């Protein structure tokens, strides 16, 4: 593993357009459960109840959705960045990061110190709430307080439209602008590093292939094998925090030498 960490650090030093793509495996090390895993939210609820079309169809579906969403938010709101988040933030401070593309909804990159222009949240964010009618945006904690006070399916103060966490639900369209930019920046990258993603959820899972087709080097860091390991220039299996801490340490050594 040491040689792979050193090699990745060298590629980062040489890179002009480094894109980092992250999945749920990054946030599990901060104590946020992978909701698809055994014992996760989907073991207690039927995922079909949370399709976007059902959310829009009835107030009862919205109330059930908010009950589930509150469970997820409770595990997110107090989570802290782990060493992998901090290493990625350090890459930005060292001017070695072009972009983060994240499938996560927890906002931990911002807590770690990354700036908003450097982050595309492909699946939205759990830290804000949006009105699906007028688009007005609310702080998540303010809406959670309304739920604690007895509301079951909160509505917009402005237009009375349904409020929903600003995340992408089953059956809901991916954000067009963010998705297009993610694919464009992947195609322009010269080094594409995957961290903590099973590369199983489309369309995001095809981003490494886009980068590779356009001559970028591809590094995959994940606890388990992925379907794209065979096209990667380097695969490092293990805990993301430990691996990324090692990589950023080597990057700093190389920059200082």
C-alpha cells in the first residue's frame, strides 16, 4: 500500500486538473450509516414509499417521508469530517484540486474547509429544504423545529407548496446543470480519484469511465472491489481516512522538497 500511496501523491503533484469523486464509503467513517446496508433506514421502511411521485401524490406520503428523513438527518447534523475529508480540503488549500463531485448529502466537505465553487453535490444536500412549488429555500434545522412542534408534512410559508429536503429522491430528476458540469469536468480532468464509492449508482458511476476515455489517470480508493477496478491505473483497498491521510502527507513532502 505504501508504494501506491506514494505513486498517487506523485500523480497529484503532476496533475493540473484533479477531480475527486466520493461516495457513501467516505462518510461512513464519520459515523453516518450507509442507509442501504443491513440495519439501515431501508430495513425499516419500504423504499417505494419514498419515490418522488408518491411524495407529490399525498400528504400521508409526505408525512411518512419526513419521518424517515428526520432519522437520516439526526445521524448527519452532528457528524464531523474524518481524515479523508480533511485531506481533500487540504488539496484545495494547496491549489491541487480542481473539483469534488460527491454523491453524499451531508455537507461534510464544507465543514472540512472546502469552498462551494469546488464542490458539486450530485444528489443534493440534507442541510437545506426547498419548496417544490416556488423554489424558496429554508435552513433544515428551522424545518426540523416545526416538525418537533407537531407539523407532519410542512408547507412553504410563502406559497403553501410542499417542502422537501433538498436531496434527490428515487424517481426525481438529477439536477441538469450540476450533472452536465460533473461530466464536463470529468472529461477535462487529467487525474480522477474515486474515494468510497461502490460505483454502482448511475449515472454518476460512469464518470470515471468518462475521465479514463479522455486520457485521465484513474485511481480507485475503496474498502471493497468495484466494477471499474479493471480500468483503473491504481486500486487501493482499505479505509479512506487512513489512505488519504497518507497521500496528503506524501504530497506535502514532495511540495517541500
